[in-house]
C-alpha cells in the first residue's frame, strides 16, 4: 500500500484523504498544515493513523512516505513541489499548478528533464463523462466542432471570507482562476484546440477577487467559445455544450447527452469510458506506469488563458493569444 503525505489539510486535503481510503491502494500516513488545528481535525475525522508534522521539513525528512498530495494555497505550490522533488517524491498537486507563468514553465522543464512524476488534480480529465466526450470529439465522429459553451455556478463567494481565496496575491482570478480553472482546462482537453482570442468582463461583487466572469472567445478552427463563471450563485451546477456539424454533445445534470434532429437523449451507457479520480489515476501511474492524464504542461494553457481573461477585463479590449 502506498504511503502518502498530505500537505494542506483543509477541505481539498480532506477530499483526497477520503479518495485514498476509497481507492484502497494508498493511505494518508503524514499530514502538514501551517494551521496545526486543520491537520488535527483531518487526523481525528478521517485518518487517525496519520502522523502530524509541525513543519514541512520535518515531514519530508522523517515521514516514511512514497508520494505527496499538495493541497496548500496556490502561492505555496511551487516551493512545495520543489521541496518534494528534492526528496525524489512523486506528486499529485492541486490546481492551479503555480502562481506565475515563470514558475509553471520551470516545473514543466524540470519534469521534462526527469524529475519524479507530477500530476495536476484536474479531476474532469479522469471523469467518465469528459473522457468519453474527448474520445468522441477527437475521433471526429460527429463532424467538425462549431461552438463550445460552458457555465459554472457555485455559492463560492460566501465561503471565502478571511481565507486565502479572497486575497488576490494568493488567488489569481478569484472564482475563474480557482474553481473555473477546471472548466477552462476541460475545454482544451476535450477539443484539443488552443484559444485564439478572448474578450471578458469580470466583477468582484464586493469581494477582493473576481466573483463573476463572462467570456466570449474563439478557439483554433474558428470555433466560437462562450463561458460564464458565477461564484455568487445559490447552488452548485455546470453545463457544457459542444455543437458539431452532425450533433450536439451536452454535459448536463452530471450526465452526457446527445442531441440530433431536435431530440435530446442520454449518451449510451455501454459506450462510456471508465470513471476514475485524480487519486486513483495517480496511483495507476505509480503502480502500473499508465500515462499521466494531467501532466504539468497542461497547466500552462490554463494560466495563459486566465491571464488573457483578466487582461481583457482590465483593459476592456479583445486579447489575442
């Protein structure tokens, strides 16, 4: 069984600890958080076997672990990845991978030179729905893609007060940079298209970071792109629509649908790809040498597109990538 360290013991750290337990091939053996009470809560509630370390150096020097899951604030990711790599440890890192383009590029280059495996926790890359959608689109089964539209809504603003997520120095782009990065990544993942241009409007809605963001853009091949990110909604929900020449493929109510001839039907269950999670996919990589579904280089297009969104909103101009 793989022994994992979890760095950052808040809500996401708890999620990954439970995912390790559900997978059954790994467990949380060591915990660290700058807020020791957070580590103690995670230990008490979920992983009583895990030892708590007072600082990162003691964890890396003393804990008998095989790999690390990084769930700390974005601004700490780069330093935490580098420290773990110095000990030769494979890493599953939460998104965004780092807080500057230069740091992301450095991690990509170091990974290419043979550093231990590094995967980004973009969970939609492991999802049956989005893996199936990617297969269908990249096989060109339904003809060329014409348009992509997406919406992500969440009661996010009410949860960020007095946390790092409401600090622009630690959470670039607010809701679109944090939760929205999954949706941006999945656009590039399923279509295989790069962004060409974007026009965007952002609103902080009384917070210190961006809460509501509307995006109008274009992908390669003259594919239109429309995205809305609403972090002050009253429920969690998302829609994702791909319009092709011969059909529409829709992600709605956590299911994949296909629309043809003015009829919308569930995509056949028998044709769906297997479902997984970032934790299970990462263990597959370590145990069986399977391909990395979310290598570090997938983080750069997301960062660049997010930066273009923020620049467009700030300047009120179209930004070309």
